[in-house]
C-alpha cells in the first residue's frame, strides 16, 4: 500500500500549484509594498489585480502557454499595478 501512495504522490503535476503560488505571493507582496513600502492606501479590488491573470490561467487551462509564461505575466501585471499607484 505504501508503494501505491508513493507513486501517486510522485505523479502529481505541480503546474497549477506553481501558478497559484506565484499569484498568491504577488498579491500579498503588492499589498505589503503599497501599504508598508510606499504608504499608499489602495482599494481592495486593485490589490487583487494579480489574481486576474491567474483566473485566466484557470479558466483557459493554460491556453498553450508554459507555467513560466503565466508566472511572468502575473509578475508583470503586479509590477505594472505597483508602478501605477506608486509613481
């Protein structure tokens, strides 16, 4: 029984987890950078902007792009949002 559990665990695809982790970290990082770093009070909706590309990933099931491309898109949207409100 232990061998079947181990083989099931090893066959998991971590692409969804990776993109979700990047989206979550970018969302938290954006909130902390805007509130604590720059001192700008931004609406809750704008702080959730990094989740928009993540939902695009979920609903299109990757749309033929790699996990790295989706992660880069999430990071770019986060940096763009930060730049818009910080400068």
